[in-house]
């Protein structure tokens, strides 16, 4: 807060609402969260939340946006994915880095929880993944089966996240990054550039 | 119902309560489900539900039990997992068969939803998987890294289920069983018997 006690600026307020929304959705789920509760957590008037974001569904879409842009982050990771390349390992390391960061893990968990629970949230995630993640794979990999390859990679990564960070099943929950890279790296690399048996 | 209008027997009542519980948990989640609602859905007195299953948590544990016993189903699938074996493919086909069956998919979805949402349910699932599934792997595979191998397999299968049956991401959601076997079979086989890079 500034010395004069002025209200925070537009950008600060918007960010405060987004942060509060993420916390509320993560804690109470989509149905259990109200605009009123988010406004209270952000210390603003509910009307202001509506003003910035419209309906709860729009605020949710804004709140679950990842802390990075896949269309910026992915291309350098996917580049030059030729035989013997380590793009699989690089993507895995980035993915583990996201989940090992407390704040990011909370956001990702909120996304997973909502998608598993609500058809509308699953549809939202499906649209986001198709446009932002798979679309980037398609533009970067430039093979006719890039969409399928992207979803194969995604299916292994989300399964790893659920097993390790949600169900916390041993020994996967406590395996070292090196062990995970040794086990999953070749899988992801094959999904990216190897023979997946489909013509 | 018998001609004389007798109440159904003990086994029928128990089964009716379990079926109702599965429906209620699947639709309303763990917190949103009451013993009273389950009793109403089963057409019995709430006291009878308590009598058969005790607390809600115990009823939940009974309700989410899989429609088969991993310790009976898995060993024949895992047997003789030598080089070039197709245990990976066989496990995948069994898994897809479960998810492609409407009633079973509903049960499995309820388990996944609860585990992703509630730490208590995740702990319950963790215990179940460790005892029943991973335990069976350990007894059947008989290698020192059987536990890790079991969780690697599980992480790919759960990720496939989430991507295909929950998020329904194309083209994975509509891929044929043959395509899935071609893509995932080698992954699962490597996790079971191949080099996973860990000593």
C-alpha cells in the first residue's frame, strides 16, 4: 500500500483478484467458490470482480491459466527432435520443475481437480490444451501425427503428476529426478520422434 | 421382489446399498454424499446402512472396491514376462476393457475424482494400490525393482485414462484399441521388463 493509503492500481487489483480466485478454486473447487468469496479474499467489492472478469466461468478460465505460455516455452524444448535427441528429457525436466514449485503445483492441482470433477472444466482444459499445447506441438514438430504424439506425451506426464504428486504412491513419490529421467525420458522421446506403430 | 412382497435378503440389501453408494459418490463426491441419501437411493433405512457398513468412510472404502480382485486378475497377465513378451499389451487391453465398460468406468471415475479431490481418499487409494496392485506385482515379478516398475506402469495407465476418458482430448479420445496398443504396449513392456536405467 502506498504511503498515502491510495487504493492499489488497476493491475495490482486485477492480480489480487486472480490470486484470490486461484486460492479459492484450489480450496473449495468450482461449485464451492463464489464471486463474493473471491472478492472478500482479495479485499475488493464483488462488483469490481465482475467488472474485471465477468462471470465466474470467465474468472475461472483466467485463474487457471498457466504461469507461462506453452507457445513460448515449448518450441525451444521441441526443436531439433531428431534421432537420439533429448527433447523428451528436456520436457520432462521442465514439467517436474513446474510441479516441484509450490505455488505452481497448487495452480496445476486446481486445474487437474476441476477437470476431473466438472465436465465444463474438462472442456475448458481440453480447449486450452488443444489450442495452446497441441497446437504448438503441431507447428513445431511438423509431422502428420504431431497431434497424437503430443497427447501421448501429455498422457504420460499427467499420469506421472497424479501418481507422484496427488496419490503420492511410493516409490514414485520419492524417486529422484535422475531416476525419473532414466525411466520416463526414453518413453517421451519415443512418443515425440520414435516409432509409435501408427501409419 | 418375491411374490409375497418379502423384503430382499441380506445379500441383496447389502448389494443395493453398495450400488446406491457408488452412484451417490460418483455424482456428488465424498463430502456431498450422506448416509441418508444413500439409504434413500437404496430404498432402505439409514440405520441399516450403518448396520452393514458403519461410518461413511467405511462405506466409501467398500463402494470403491474394484469389480475384480487385482491379486487374482494380475498374476496370469504378468506371468512369463521375459524379453519379447506381451504382458504390457495384455495389461493394456484389460485396462481398456475396464474403462470401456460403462458401469466399471463410472466406478473408476468415482475413485479418480475422490482421490484427486480429497487427501483422505487419495490415502485410501494409495493403501489399496500398495497392498493389492503393487503387492501383486512384487509377488509375481520377483525383481528387486518390482515396486517401481508397478508404479511406472500405473502412471502411464492412469494418465491414459485421464486423457482419454476424462479430458477426452483428441485424437487420443477416439484412437482405436489397435493404435493404443501400438503406442503404449512397448512403453508398458519396457516398464515391466526392460531397462529403466535404475540400478
